[in-house]
């Protein structure tokens, strides 16, 4: 913990001063986004009070999306918004000036967990808008993640946490409710290269591809297996919570391509979830892949395109990637043909 409090505003200004030719517009834009997230944090803390008792999730998702739009659409810093909660892009009304940046946002990731009082969050990323266009369209958002300028997420839980990168490392902040500001808690967050923890939904075991089965089998074999050490398995069904845990403690997260998700291309949103988290993870010295390649190099073809997503400690991600390459190229077939748990399920001993 940093003893002398540095607020997010101070931090952003310091970063701006290091950037040659910075005008301040980008810095203020980040502040606008985070201001909206403070409003979302408050709404989430109320747990949907005042909403239809049967639809608090929908109520909070709408509040979150509206907060992002209202805080940013009029400022003159954005050329458009693509939201996971809206089918089409959100254009800037004629009465407002158009800015130089594009915003992609998942306003309330993990909203399905709110009824059990579990963590949710907001994920965002910023791209440069095409020059000379007043009216942008959805194709302007179909950029690979390697063109992201800044990305972050805000985690709403026992405390409200912000993770932010502007392409020069990753920093962590916590909302101090007494002063209404985020304060710096972690400077230059780095994911440990090695780990002994992996996160995967074991209920999907029967749908996994062979390289994923191979990796999980190796981990479950523990000290007596090829890895020579014991692994722990985690799964909390919350991308944003898993991302924060991995940033803090290391680990690897797998939501791989499988037979359940093959037709739709994967489980998670490429623009709104996978790309921003992958950008953050790589800035924190981790790795992020689809399985067969780097996720930030995927060129989107649709606003709501789905993707497999594997990220975390770099050495583990590289190992999983190599398993996929081996499988595609037909190498090491014995490792794939052997059943993961023999004739037993994951949780039965005999």
C-alpha cells in the first residue's frame, strides 16, 4: 500500500505530462468514464432497490449503460460508443461536437451474479476514431485489440476497485468514499510468470477440446505428474473477478472454444470483454490467447462477436498455446487420446 495518497486525477495528470504533445482531452475522457463508474458503484450498492422485484438485473444494467452514455456523449471527446448492452453503436447527437476517440464498454459485466450479492464490474477500452468523419458506423469499431489506447475495469464488491492501463503498465486504485476519489493502491501491477492455480468451468469437461483436456490433466496429476507440483482449481463464474484475482495473485483463466460454443465462436464478447482484459493482462506481463493465437491480433467482423479466451501467467498461457499447436499439427497424440479422468467423473474417487 502506498503511504502517501495519490488520487486518480493526480495520477492521470502525471501520465499526461510524460506524453509529448498531450492536449489533456484524453486524460479528461478517462476521468469522465470513471465518474460514470462511481455512479454505477452507488447503484449496485443499493442492490436494485426501487426496481421491479423480478427484474433487478435488467434495471441495474440499464442504469449502468445510461450512466456511461450520459457522462460521455455530450463532452466532445468521443466520436461514438459501442456498448455490450446495445445492439447498434451509440452515435453523438448533432447538437454536440465529435471527438477523436471511440469507447467500447461492458457497462455491468457479471450482472447475472447480483442476485447472490456477488461481484460485478464495468469493462472499457478506448480507440482512436477515424479522422474527418462526423457520422461513424459500426465498422469503425472493428479494430483488433492491439490498437487499444487505454483500457480498464472497475470491480464493484466489498470495495470499489479500478484497474487502468494507458499502455505503460497497469495500476490499481480503490475508491475512497470519504473524499469521493479513487486513490492509487498498486503501481505497476505485474502477474507472476508462473502459477499453481487455474480457473476453468469443470462442468463443461465433456465439451473441451483435447489440448484443454491435456493441460487440465497435467495440472490435476500434481507432484507425481509432468508438472512436478500441485495445482489448485478455482471457478467463480465472473470474468472480472477472475481477472482481478489473477492480477493480484497470478493464475490462469480458461474459457476455451468447445463443442457448446463452437457455432457462436466462443463464450465471451471479443470487443467488450476479451480485448480490454487481454490488453490489461499483457501490460501486466501476462499472456492472452484464443488458444490458437494472440487474442489482440484477432480482427473483429461484428460488434458482438464471441471468442474463446485464455489469459494469465505468461508461462502457463504459453504452455496451453503449445498444446493447441501440437494438437493442430498432429503431434503427441497419446496425450490427447488418454481420458482425463478415466472412467470416473471429476469429483468421484471410485
